[in-house]
C-alpha cells in the first residue's frame, strides 16, 4: 500500500509508520502514528496540541522528509492577516504594467482584468500549498493559537474544501491536497468550527523511557548513565512549578551541552553551570 510516498504494509500500517518515523530520528508512539495515518487516509487536517517543546512542529518536518515533498510553513502571530497568510497583489508590478500600457488603447475594464490576474498574484503559504503542481506538500500552520479569531475565519474555507476564493479571480482548488498539520500551545481556546474540521492529537511530555530513547537517538555519543541522569533530572524539574517547564527540546539542549563540555556525570556544580541550557 502506498500512502503519500510512505510505503506501508497492509497488515499493520501503524507499526510501519512508527518504524518510518524512527528511521527519520523521530520517536513516536501508537497515538501519534495512528493520527498521522488517519490524517493521510481521510484527507483531514491534523490539529496537534501540547506544551511547547514536545515535538509538535517536528512531526511536520519529518513527514515532509519521509514523503519527499516540500514543507510550507505558516508561522502564526497576533495580527496575521490574509495578505501574509494567503495572497496579495504585486502592486509595483501592476503600476509598472499600467504605465507601460498607457498607449495600448485598452479600456479600463480590460486593464483591470489584466492586472488582477494570476501573473500579478503573490502567493503566501496557504495559497502556495494549494497550487503545488508536482506533488502534495506538507502545510504546517504553526502555533495557530497565537493568531486572532479573525484569522481562523478565513482559514476555514482552506481546511474544509482545500480551496480559496479570490474575488478578482474566483475559486482556486488544490491541485494536490496537502497534508495539513496545525500546532497549538493552548495559549487560547480555538473555535469549535476550526476543531470540527480537524483530527485531534494531544502530545504530552514523554515518560522516562521514551525520553531516554529520544536522547540516545538525537544526542550522538552520549553515555547511557549520563543520558538517564539527564532525563531523570528533567522529569523532576517539570514538577517544580517552573513558569517555563522544560520540554524535550530543552532536554536535548542540555544533553548536548554535557557532550560539548565533556561531562560524563551530573554533579551539583555541573548542574549549576549548565542550567541555562535547560531552564529558560
């Protein structure tokens, strides 16, 4: 069975996805693999929520790698609007064309039709994801909770119909339906309308053994004892009530710092010297 460039055995696709992700240095559990499988098979966007640093964004990066396709990323923020996320017109090019066309004898209506056509359109991430000609891309809508509710409103058409409507041109439908992954750190509640259009996955902090596997996989040359000490310390730190709880990315930063400084054991003075890589 061929699923968007990833070869899966019919009898156990979830295990095969876990193996594929592991081959790309992403340690996944059955819940993650099942969500990816459903999103691809059903053609539905996947909304991934969880605390910062647990590997939400990395799923999109790894999927683009495995599918051998383009990753198109839209980084969300407060005030994000249609001209940044979807499209805008190339005004300098339009003005230049109008000036060069002054003596052509075209009517105003003809000129408007020309300058508001696709050659004058600047594609932003959402539109670019729908117009890829060769193969379906991976569209990452990162930290969607940071955007305004108004942004969600014009996102709905893209996620429900995989199309966008541009008043001057009409409706543009996806040539190849992208794999859409949305991430959220839950800084605000997303609308029910947006959630209904997506499959859902929550990623929590990993248990000790899973985080240990991640560290051994990502931090080359780390000693087994040191890796376990790092992971056990981080698990304890997450229970301290810190304002910024360390995620997997901070665990990896700290483990890499240990390798860089040639430390092979956690001692109080070493912890104090390197804590800036873990607690931020």
